[in-house]
């Protein structure tokens, strides 16, 4: 390790370096959401095909996560980060040249692989190079980049799509990516905490096949039938492969993922809450654009504006939470956030044809405020319970489970949206717009239940106290 160089690095230069890349990677998760109707029209594709641009991207970010710890150990997290930034920038350019929806989905999946490297690697860099007493503040800024970008994405995406077309959604990543590469090379210290180990290719194949099987099953369940043999067969096969992966990981000496970090109660509780918050965020970015454009007849730009106030509130709340964390502790902040998210999500179960733009905007503001209260505290509460030498693998485990959950939830929500729309058309004999509106209400209700079920875990976070870890590298 180049200790002298690490010590010369400052808190703010490292934060700037990780902020750029993490913001770019996170931004691409939702910029295309408001343009889904545009993609459906331009490529003459259905919602269930176009949604693969979202779920395929999220799936890729989760699939790559298990080998990030290995790659970070082998090449160092700085080199891995720079490599991922460069790859993401190049693939963004390829997306703009897509000639069909299939080619665009393929490029998006490749883009997701690089994005999946960037997000956990930046988190690992923070926990390995910044001192313990400054990590709460550092992760609050990291959280702003990780959560601001997906929340801001629909606004930026709507504006760009309205003025310059969908290709601009990918071309904008090129200048941001180039700046991110330069800043990362210049400001992130070169260091390496452990020696490289052997990659478990069998384990990686098992998690790849298992995750993909579940994603396909959830995506196509509306057409195959939830009780159809294809759906149940793929779900069973996927679960078996993931169970094999877990058992293999716990048995071998050099596992693909160090799943033993899940034996740390505080880390596991925080991870579960983190997944619930992630599902809540991406559910809104999927449902609101569809509601605004397909039911209200709004443009992509107007849709982005509806989601923009919530984004600003989330940023302000996240900044305040970063300062309150050490005084109040994570449990109270997270519980407050979950209450706000639960109330707002329940209110959105009443959204309909006659709902005003103000109604939707106001409840989205409250919802995003709740996310701002939750995100940094739950991430830091989980990661601060893990020893520094295991932070790389803990970050990879967190990203694998969180992103995999997000991908599966997007596919599941899209499938439920389609199946419930058909059900309302047949049973209630209503117009297509009313049927779609009712199905959106159904999905928001599921989101409300997920948040309510998660709330008791905040009590466990309050009861568990972690021992202070060793001071990090940067003072």
C-alpha cells in the first residue's frame, strides 16, 4: 500500500472522485423511465419488452456484484473503478447507435455490468480510505449521488427526450464519464489491502443462472400464468441454483462472496431495510411516468417536472441527515423515513383519472423525503458493523442483494401491472385507462405493505450497537 500517498489524499478530493462516477452510473438507472412510451412507439414494442431496458440493466448490476470483491482484491479498487468508468462511457455511446429494441436492451445490459461495478466500488473506497469518524458524513454525500441521480433521472430524461430525442439520454454520459475518469485517476489514492485469490467460476455460473431464471420467470409470469409450469419451473430452478451458490460459498475456502458478513445482525437488518427502500424508489420511477403519460396524457418533460420537487427535498433531507446521524442515531431517522414513505405510498394507491398534478407531486415530495431519511443511515448502520478488511465483500454482498431485488421487483411490478390491467378489463368491464389506473393503485398497495413489514427491523437496529472500528486511512 502506498501509505504516504493515501495520507496526502484529502476527504473532499476522494468524495469528489467517487461522486462523479457514482452519480453517472446511478443516473442511468432512471433517465430512460420517462421515455418508456417513446421507446414503445419508436420501436413498436410492448411494455413487457421495453421494461427489459430497466430490469435487464438492474439484473446486470446485481449479477456482476459477486465478483467485485475478487476483482478489487486482484487489481485494487482504484483500477477497477477507472476501468468500469471507461467501459460505461464507451457502452453509453453504443446505446445511442442501437438499431432495434433488442440491440438497445443488449447494450443496456452491458451498461448495467459496468454500473454494477461502479456503485459498490465507490462505497468500498469510502470505507477503506476515510476515517471512521468521517464515514457517516462521507456516506451521506455518497448517498446523495446514489439516490439523487435515480430521483433526478426522470426530470433530466424528460427534458432531454422532449428536446433532443432518446439518443441524448445516452450521449450525455460521454462528457460526464470522461471527467469522472480523469478525476478518479488524479484524486483516488492507490492502495491494496489484500492479496488476490482464485475466482470461483462454478459459483459465479450458479448465481448468474439462478438470478436470470428468476428474472425471466417474473417478467413473463403475466403471459405464462402465475401458476403455469414455465413460471413455477423457472422459479424453482432459480431458487435451487441460488441455494447451491449459498451452500458452496459457505463451504469453500475462497468464496466468490463472503456471505458470512450476513451473520452480523446489524448488517443483515440494515440490508433488508435497504432493499425495501430501493424497491420503493424504483417502483415510483416505473409507475409515475406510466401514469402521467398514459393516463394523464402528459409529456415526458412534464412528467420529469412532477418528480423534480421530490428530488430537491430528498437532497436537502439527506444533507440534514448526514449532520444528525451521530447525534440521533440511525434507528430514529430510518423509522421516520419509513413512516413518511408508507403514508405517501398509501396515498398514491388512490391516484386516478381525476387526480391533480399537485396531488401526485405533493405525495412524491413526502415519499422522497422519507427516502432521504432512510438511505444514508441504513447504509452506514449496516456497513459500519463490518470490519474494514471485509468492507469490499460486504459492499459486494449488499449490492448483489439490493440490485437483484430491484431488478426482480421491476420485472414483478411490470408483470403485475399487465396482468391486473387485463383482470380489471375483464372483471370490472371498464375502459383501458381506468383499468391501467386501478392496476397502478394495486402495485402501490403492494409497495405500502412492503414498507409496513420492514418497520419493526428499525427496533433491532436500535438495540444492536456496534463497536468502534479502527480509524481509516484518511484523517
